[in-house]
C-alpha cells in the first residue's frame, strides 16, 4: 500500500469574494496604485503579489489622502511622509508606507480587490443579476475614474477630459466603466502610455459627478 504523505503540499484555497463595501475600497485603492506603479515587463512572470513592498508615492496630496482613507477602511495602517523639492519649479512628494507586519494583508486585499473589481466591470451583463450587483457595478466604475482623475496624468483640453495611464488593464477598465456610466470613452495608445478620454460637455460632467468624493456608501 502506498504511504499517505500528510505533508504533501496542497493547492492554495480560493479566497471568498469580498463584500461590496470592502470591494469598493480595495478596488479603488488598487486603481490608485496602478496609476503610479510602472507596468510589468512583457514576458516576465510575477512570483509575488503585484502590490509589494508596501510603499507608494503620489505627487498630489489629495491622491495620498484618498489612499489613506481607503486603507483605513481596509484596516491597513500607513505612515504619511511629505517632502518638498525643486528650485525654480517646486513639487511635493507624498510617500505612504505600510508597516511590515501588515504588508501581506495590504497586498492580499488590493490584489483581491483588483481581480474581483476588474472582473465585475469587464464581464458582460449577467442574466438575472442581483439588485446589489446592478447598483454596485456603476459604483465600481466611478471608483476607477475617481482614482484615475486623482492619480493619473490629467489631459484636459477644450474638447475633452482625459487621463494618461501606463497600465493597459486600467485603461480598459476606464473605458468599460464609462460605458456603465452611460458615457462613451475613447482609448488611444500614445508613446509609452494610453490616453482615455471623454467628450467635453454632458459626458465630462457625468464622469466628474460620478467620481466626486462623498460620504462612504453603505452596502445595499
């Protein structure tokens, strides 16, 4: 009889889906991070979570404060350091650092939030979808746009509102998210980046209204 190996490695269990309120915070935080994190090199394979080592830098205070607020909802503490530099052109740098003891929880929450949120937005309509899903998918779309407008490269012209991103997946999420908000969006590849834009006027106003920060929503 073949012996039973009790210490045989088992495949990791699949984590349960996040509740909607947690998902909204984790997904938006992941989008903020993707706005400022260089994309992975084509052909490489990651063996560790995308969001380590737990340090993220923003050049806008409002983006850093929003990230802190979202991580607080996820029970992830951070320290916030502000530095000012430059001579003729002054700039600010806001560094958020997650304590070592909480970095695994941080990475796990953001990775789960990104995967689940991306799946919700890029997936097609689900026949018989619950009322909660119908309500929260547009909220996830608004969260993605809010993150991009806070931390992405704003590209504002007289006829468009746009953001520059280096992350192809996030750009696709914004286009699909705009559609869920009843706004057509354009995706144009540029030199080392992608430009996602909506037309000036009602389309721009609808995106800005949806992305406006407000009080945390309760789960429906």
